[in-house]
């Protein structure tokens, strides 16, 4: 449980690290932690947390999706926090929108799933919409562009928030994509089931990124960023790919761009 000394009114937050950040990009979780701390939150990182269950759900495996939802409800309930925050629109959206459906027919779980859903937020929308905070610690002299991820923009309304935060980063110039909201082709298991279609979509996104002339593309979901980085590198592009939280938190020196080198453990 949070320490008894937590001052009244200080937001108590459980950080949902997400699988992709945990396995491929721990710097994203470190950046989220730094931003939440700077915003005045008391942050806990639940040790029992695992996958939100999205892969099973997307594959039609309802049995495992339900089991994982129950596990995560219990794991996050145990933290007794005010909010659950994830640096991922897709994970936050899955908990907010699918947990109440997956567990809604079970009286023992329906209320608990709804309670967790109501207090779960994507990182950038939480900082801006819930806390009204934009005093980012990052500084970066760079021209960047930004990819709006499908789950974030369509399911959670994450569009203006990253731009409001990026505008506060000293030295950062943002050039918009021609089609910032078009899917990059990742789509969770979509890229596995339909690789040819996914590859074409990723290629179109890479073309859009390069056309901006920006030296870096940012986004709020690791799945999309891994997909975009893979396509850019296969084409020999020098454009760097990073999670926007890394730039906002001033952690661009903590790890190489996504797809370049190996992040230190």
C-alpha cells in the first residue's frame, strides 16, 4: 500500500509499465516515472503486473483474455491507488473499454472491472487532462514529427495532449505528418495475420515521415514505434524513432533510438 505519509491531495499512481516497454524499452517506463514524479504524484510500480491481455483478446481467445483481466484487476487493486497510468494508448484503452465487457457478466467482477477502468489513463492525457500539468523537464534541439496511434486518438482522444507537452520542450520544432492519424500497420496481431497489408501500410507511414524532413519521429505506443522503426531501418533511413515520453522527460541520452543498438539493462 502507499505510505501512510502520502500528503492529502497528492495523486497516488500505479504505473502500468506494459509488456513492450518492459521487454524492449525500459527507458519509456523510466521516462513515465520521471514525468509523473515531476507532476507531483506518488508513484508505485506494481510487482505483480504482467500483460493486460490484449494479445489474447485480439486473437479471439476470450478464455485467456478473461483470466488475464481478472489477474490484472487483482494485481492493481492491491496497490490502493487513485489512478493507473500507462505510457500506451492501446493498453490503457484495453483496460478502460474491454475489461468491463469481458468481466461484465460476472457479478463478482463487474464492479471491480468498472472501478479499475474508470481510474485508468494514458500517460499524456493523464498529465494534461487530469492534472493540468505541462511543465516538462525535457530540452532537445531537434525537428520532429508525431504519429498519432490508433488506440490513443480513436479510443481515448489523445491528440492535443502530446502537442501541448511537446510545445513546452525548449528547442523542439514539430512538423506535422500529412496523415498523422493513419495506421502504421502494426495493429497488434494484425501485422502477424496480414503481413503484406501491414507492410504496405508501414511503408506509407515511413514515406510520410521522411517527407516531413524531420530527423526524428515520436509516438505514444511502443508497438507502433517498433513497427515504424523497423520499416525506416530496412529502407536505410537515418530518421530516429523514440517514444515521446523520453523526449518530454529529457532522457534521450539514456538509450539509443529505437532500432539502433541495445538499450542498457
